[in-house]
């Protein structure tokens, strides 16, 4: 059940991404690409983290679950910051 939500968001986001790509001019596509790739990364991390936590709970490794969730709390913001930084650096290099 925990994996259904991230995967359904992934599928919906992919279709939305393709539909946007066909209707927007080229200049608008690049910023949207960074946003979509960040969303893909967040969904992937959520799905992997949910899967790992479920496996660790079944094996009664609650210390490992806490380490996994702490690692995800660190990785999640990095996934958000990386495309934003990449986009800003792209803008700076253009000008």
C-alpha cells in the first residue's frame, strides 16, 4: 500500500510531463525539465525508502528503520536543491 502512492504519482507525472512537452515552446521546456526530474527523484526515493523500511520492519530491525528514515531526511532536500542549483547555474552561464 505504501508503494502504490509514489508509483501512481510517478505514472501521472510522466503522462503530464509528456503532454506539457508537446504544447510548450522550447524556452519553457528547460525549466520544467528540472522540476520534473526533481519530482522523479523524490518519487524514486520515497518508493525505495518505503520498500526498505517495510523490509526492515518485517525483520524487526527498528534501529535500521530509524537510520533509513534519517538518511531519507538528508537525501530528500538534496534532491530538491540539486536541480534548482543546476538550473541557476545554467541561467548564469547563459548570461
